[in-house]
């Protein structure tokens, strides 16, 4: 789900500032926490962040992700910090366009380099905002390589029109099916995008053995 959260226009074409709150729900529908997605346009690019906070009995979870991009949503820096129970991790990925490598460094001093192809690499958050701009233009990107510490392959497919009840109101949306394959795992999930001008992400649904967990937009 993280990596879920894990656009071909300049970020300046995107809303200057946006903050969206989501409820993270058990399969039963009960909330186990919240997430906040933010996007801020700057003259030469954009800053995006996602914070998830949940409380499984006896096991607190907090994940923080931040993306800095240049024009065309090309990533320049991606950071992630996690607290899962008593385990804390933190790392930063710098995108070195001059050498076409992602330099990944952990808080404990570990360092590695991942080569990338093409002039515009995208981390998971940058890709989400890129995708929204593509949807605005009536396009769906083909298979993509995204960066979330490691390298992941993402495939998207349009799964049809849908609707969702948010804040007591039914909203029309488009449903995308996605598959993310990493070095040691593969996850399938669905994303619902609103048909509003911003193509707001309304919900993410991730199936597990115990049921489908969801993250749904909280309307103010």
C-alpha cells in the first residue's frame, strides 16, 4: 500500500497547494488511522509528501515520504522514514541526472547506486502527481519504472467507471487497476480518481488474505 503512495505538464500547471486527508480502514470499515497527501508547486518544480499514521494494537505505525521534483515531475530527491513498532528506518535517494544514477543513503551509513534510463526518473510520489496530469489530458501512462528506495515496475489498466460514497455523498470516479513488482514482492491494488478538474485520488483499495484494506478521502 505504501508504495502506492507511493504528470507530463510542469508542476506549475498543478494547483499551487493542496492537502488531502484520508482514513485508513480495516476490511470491516473501521478506521485504523489516517494519511495526509500534500502537493505544493514551486517555480522550478514541486514538493510532495505523504504521511501515514496507524495504530494496530501494540504496534504503532508511522510512515513519512517526501518528494522534490524539477520540471516535468522529474525527481531530484526522495526521502522516507518509518516507525513500525520499535523499528525505525530512514533513507534518502538523490537523483543524479549528470550520471543517470539514484544515490541511496540510509541513516546508518549504508550507500548504494541504482542506474536509471531516460531523462526523467520518477519516485512513487512524483509519479502519482504525474498520473493525475495524464488523466486530465485523457491519457493513461504505459508500464513505468518508479523508485521507492529500490526499483519497481508499475503497470496500470483502466478498469471502468465507478462511484464511491464519501461524506454521505455519492461521487462518480474512474477506477484503475495497478500492479507493482519489486525485487522481492508483487502487489495488486485499485485506485479511484474523481472526475473533478484536479482528478483527485478518492480511494486506494489493497486486497490481502484477511480482506481488502482501503484508504478513503475524508471530505471536510
